[in-house]
C-alpha cells in the first residue's frame, strides 16, 4: 500500500504523518511525503535543495528511529491555491 501525505510544516500535517505512519505499519505500506513549493519568484537550485533537506529532516524527526519505508519529495509549482 502506498500512502501519500502532503506536508506544510503545520501541526495538522505532522499529525497526518503520524496517522499515515500508523496505517502503513498496520497494512504494510510505504509513505510518500510531499511538500509543494510555490514559485512566486525565481527559485534557485540551492533553495529547492534546502527545502528538500528540511523536509527530510522533519520527516525523520516525526517518524522516529524505527520507522516504515518512506520517501520525501519537494515539488515546485507556479499554481497558487
């Protein structure tokens, strides 16, 4: 089972990752944690790398040491909500 979680750094998103982790443990799934970056100005490659690193760091902290398989992805878009 593949479980997609959108992450924006909020407490609700952190709780969503914890809930998804529980479901992945119960059903033997993998997590895909995604953060969308709004390109309201020109983003440098270093900015994107920093956001990807921050996402990975946050995911590691939230999921803990003994965790299920997961991947993190930062996606750049120019579409606003």
